[in-house]
């Protein structure tokens, strides 16, 4: 059984061995024996040859169902099933993009969510340094020498009886993290600057920035109210700041001075 399990979000992948083998190898540490949401990856030679990478496709929603389409690809994601028909020339990265999209929606429906951010464990708690591409997530993770990194691009947030926790995901370069999960301590919006500093932000500003960094779900107008409500609930428990940082690990001194 080819089941990928990320913090209890389980997907059972079905498709040709030539497509599944590289995914199973990449995600070997994330396999489960328990069946999950059915994800079918189906080659379809009648589709046109892809003219670009699948990640260029943007999700479109209708009645809660996600459609992810571009030349060479036709993806449909419902609550319990997901089907991708792709030209045989589809790459591993294309398949990963579809699976990642399924995870984002499945997580949200289970009360969790994906967020674009670098999760760094410091004093046994997780700080999420978040922002869109180019904000410095990978740079900040690389500068955090000696600290476990959950992931430097995409994280899972999950509620527990003890509060929210941040979990690693297998998407990106850090597929086998040293630590898989840690209690969430703070949400820090990255801003590259000449000096290290924490900037207080209003709840409304933090909410807008976090929604912008909630992939896939933020594209569905029918999920907007729930997405806002979920982040509002998180912000009632977890502090949010903007972290101005320069390309040096001294920003941790600023974090320690504030959080102890």
C-alpha cells in the first residue's frame, strides 16, 4: 500500500509503478499501513504534451471541489477522493504538486492547515518564520545552525489538547527532518533588513499576512470564512510579529531577548 501520512493526514496513492516508485523512495520515511484518501495518478496520452511545470496551474473551485488544470494536466480534488490525469511526460515534481494540493485541502478539512514557512525548533518549541517566495525562509533556516528545521518552505499546523503544534512535511529539500513536530511558540513574518528587530503588528495585519500564506485554501471563496476563523483562533493563542533580519544568525538574539 502506497500511503503517505503527514501528521495524521493520510493519502493512499494509486498509479503506475513508474510514477509511484520515485515518490515512495522520496517519502519512504512518511509511509503508513493505514489507508487514507484515495489519490489516483493516471497517465493519459490523449492530453497535450505539457507546455510547462504543473505548479504554474492555479486552483479553481466549484461547489467545494478543486480543479487544477493546464495543458497536459486535469486534476480534480473532492473531500475523500482525488484524481489526476496527466500526460505520460509528467515529471515527479508535477505529481508532487498535485499531492501537495490534496494535502492542503485534506488538512484544512481535518481542522489543520498548511502554511508557507520555515519551522525552526529552538528551546524545544517551534518558531514559524513565514512569507511568500523570496522572503528569506530558506536563508533563515540555513542560518539557524544547530537548530532542528522542520521544513524551510511548507509546514503543517495541527491543534492538540495542549495547543497548536507545527509539524514537518516531506515537501521540499528537507524530506527527513531531525525533529517531526514541536509546540508552536510564535509566528514571525520575515522581512529582510539591515538590522535585526521584532515589529509589533495588529491582529488584522497578522491575519491578512497569514491568510496570504495559506496555500490552496485561500483561493476558495467558500472556505474563506472558515480560514479567517481558524487563523483568528490561532492568533488568540499564538503571538505574531514581523521579524526584520539581516543575513546572519544574530536574529535569534532578538528572538531570545523577547521570548526568553
